[in-house]
C-alpha cells in the first residue's frame, strides 16, 4: 500500500482515571476507506457509543483486512514519575512506533493525526503530523483509534477487577466515582492506583 494513501490516527484513554494505565491506540487505514454504518450504528467517538457498540466496532476493526492498529500502555508508577501528559505522549510514541514497524512503513508521506493533547517526540514525528482538537470527532482514523483504546483499556480494567474485587474496577474502570472513592477510603489504595491523583485524605 503506497504511503501517500495511508492515514494514521492516534488517541488515548484513561488520562483522568485514579487507577490503571493510560492507554493509547494508533490506527492505520486507507484514506479513502469507507466504513459502512455497521450494526452498532454510525461510527462515532468512543465516548458517544455504548459499551456494546464499542465492542462490536472493535471486532469489526480487528477483522477488517485494511485496518491495522497497535496499542501501548503506561502504568501508574511511571505516570507518577513522568506526569500524565508525558506518560500519555510516551504511550503515543510507543503505539506509533509499533504500528510503523509492523507495517514496515515510511511515514514521511502518511497523514498522521493525534487527538488534542497528544504529541509525538523523540524524533518520531513526521513533518505532516498534526495534533487536532477534538480529532476523535473530526477524523475517521482518530475515531477508530479512540474506540480501540477505550475497549482495550476497559477490558484491562475488568481483568484487574478480578485481582482487586473490592474496588469495582469492572464498573467505573478506575475513574473517581463516589463508590470508587468510598472503596479507597475503606480499603486504602492498591498497587494499581495512581497515588498522586488521589485526594489527600484518600492517600496512604
């Protein structure tokens, strides 16, 4: 596939969570690829889809012969060491690098779009890469990446719930709901909590 016909979208999820990793997906698809309105309905940013719709879209992307993607995560201790912005950008760099290597791409002529707040560094960024505010609503490849990132992280949080059942990760996915904060107050933070994200009265 010629590089000029490719578009790459990059998006993250988990930036504001109190527990679990920040997760970034990089999705590659042909510029002119038409994604039919699959059974879940119109393709939309992951936040505007139900969990079942996201799961069904994810399966569709995974099975699509012209779509490829890579995912990267940065975990709580690294998030605390780096800060969340640097951690999210590090995950973006890792996801982008994995995708490019798997496709053996020369990215100079690829369109690369990142959702607002994400940037590629360490010499990785091609000259035509752009960070777009609300890119997950405006650019198809970023929308695809947003769904992949969300489903991947949600599944990881459900798995963590089996190890730490007292926190209800399978429900709130690590975000700061009242029930989550009540569980932290009762049991204390776990190894997968971001201690610097917790209100002081909930920290160790």
